[in-house]
């Protein structure tokens, strides 16, 4: 049985069915694909900027030892090397590495490096460089968590702020990374509805704490700090302070509030459906289910921005 919206949508056609099922397919496929794409991007970012340099250091360390990998055969050099337009007597396509290894003019140190590169490709030893990069990042974070590490990094940041171009970009990049990668959890004590940004318009907000003492003493009332999220990016919005009496608690969790914001109000807790608007007055405002706790006046404006 279809939903009420589908039943009232009129006669079904191939085009409408195709559009509906296509959108449903996208809604099911896109989230996991985006997750996988982000993970691959993170792997590539770490590998390109750290892992490759670690792998290069491992290669140089192996070559400097003067040893050659005995686990690499001629077939491996032909398989994992860079192909060229030359063939041997057996009809096998040669590779650049194979020609250099077999040449008597190739220095032993360079020949050893080529063999080690083939070994790294065959046994995916570049993953060792990626794992070492993860370990290095961990120890950098461990060092920065110490008193000496924080003091050292503060000195490095002060040096960054003295560079003309860097000082205009670095603070904004740091703010973004702090929001995304910060280990500090958002301390939300509840989800509320506030009359914001203007009377008669209600927004979903997160109660993040008590208001400033100066404001409470001035107004003689309890004040709440509320973060009103923007759709579809819940990490942007307005930080406002309102009277506690003007905040209406909602039976909504933090995750439900974020989903409500990201979906632009489409996904609501319980997926409650409103009755259709009357055809004769589609734009006539209906009595709102939420009533402000106190009378609205200019002196006590709920949802006012401080």
C-alpha cells in the first residue's frame, strides 16, 4: 500500500515511477558511496603528504645498507615495472627497470634501489609507510598534548602569524579543522523551539549553557544560551540568548535535531504528517501549535539577539 502522498499524486506514469524509484535509489546509494569516498580521500591525503615521504625514507635506508632483495625475480621486474616498447627473445614485453637492472652500466647502488622499489610494489610495503604515518601523527598529537609540546606549537603558530600571506589564511583553516577534528564534545542540555528570527517564526535550537551573569542580573530572569542551526549545515548558525520562559522544550534528541536541520525540515521525529492545506486558502496561516510562554512585547522580545 502506498503512502497518502503517493495515492493523492494522481495517475502513475512511467516517468513518475522512474523518477520516484531513481530518487529512492540515490538516497540509498549516495550515503555509503560518499562515506567510502571520504575514507579514500583521507587515505590519499595522508599517503601523499606523509606516507610517501616515509616510504622514500625506508627505501633510502634499505639502499644505504648495501643489500639487495633476494625476493625479487626477473618475472617480478617485468610484472611490476614500467612497460616499454621492447620485447625479449621469449616475446615478453620489457620494462624500464628490467633494462636498467640487466645493463652493466647501471651503478650497483641504483640497481639496488630499483630492486627495492619492485619489492615495495610487489608486497605493498608502501602500506607500511602509511601505517608509520598514522603512528607519527599519533605521537605528534601525544607531544602536542604535553606542556612542552603546547608551548612549542604556540611558538610555531606565532611565527606563522608573522608571514604576510599565511597569517591571512592560517587562522581560518585552523578554525575549520578545530570544528571538524576537535575532541571536545558539544555539551547540549536540550533541544528547544525559539521564536527566531522574528515573531511568529519558530526555529529549532540547542541549549548550550546558561546566559551571562551580567545579563541575568540586568533582566532579573534566567537566561539561556541557544545555538540556532542553519540548514543544511548544522555547524553554522546564530548564537543567541533568550529568557528561559521563552524557550519551549522539545521531545527531540540531538541527533534528531541535526537530521531535521540537514534535511531542511523534511526528516522530523516520528515523521508526523500534517493534513493537507485547504485548497481555497493555500497561503492562509493556521493557528500555530506552539504558544509563547509569555506575552510578546517590545521590551521582552523572545529570541532577541545579544
